[in-house]
C-alpha cells in the first residue's frame, strides 16, 4: 500500500469545504491545504478572534485563497442551526472540532460538554448541511472524520446508519435525516 501525500490531493477549484474547529490543531493545516488546492474554505471556530487569525494565516500562506470565517459553537445547538441556515453549498465537511479532558461542565443545552461538542454538535450539523451538499451538481457531498487507528474502534460498515452518523463517518448526503 502506497502512503498518501499532499501531492495526491486533486484540484478542488469550485468546491466548498467547511472545516469545523479550523482555528487550531489539525483543523488549521487541513483548511490551509484545502485552500492551497483551490477549495473555497469556510473556517469555523467559536471565537471570532481565533477564526480571523486562522483566515489571516491561510491568506498569508495562500494569497489568492478563497477563505472566510463563520462562527460555530458545537456546544450550542442554536449556534449549529444558525450556522447551518447560512450554508449555501458544501462539497466537503471536515468534522474536526472537539474538546477533551474538560472540567465537568454542560453545554448550553444541558449535555455533558465533551459529548455535546464532539458528538451531538456534529450530529446536528451533518443533516442540516445535507440539503446543500453537492449543490453545484457535481455529485454527492462528502464528510470526513478523523478515524481512530486501533482496529477495535473501526466500524465494519463505516458510513451507514445512525451510529455511523453520530460517529461522523458517513457521507453528508447519506446521513439519516433528523426530523
């Protein structure tokens, strides 16, 4: 098996990518490389200051980048709905944002913070993005999620059903609709 490299990334001109939590960690270089390969990138973060910093950094590295910041707090389902209402196109949804080892606290909606942010927020975002996935008529939109490396954590049928949706591994347009 040949290892994948950035050189293998296709031209993404005309595609729109949303990267949650793109203000730091692995989300920032992900957004940068998507922009470098021509995608219109929507950087999401809870903080406008951090989001603007990420946009500025991407524009410094890729002067002609089409990149914008949009506020999204996955620990607040009203914020998820507000963000989703403003989506006009999404071809690639990178579910990257997350928190870890937080002190015991709750989301605005009363869920445990880590579970609410890392799972419920993305679970609510995916079906909201589905109606505009692949809006430019180029086929299905896709969602990506970092997957654990250990075999015991892999889903045998990744990308199917409600569990796959909550785990963030199903293609955006195939995620179960929420009613």
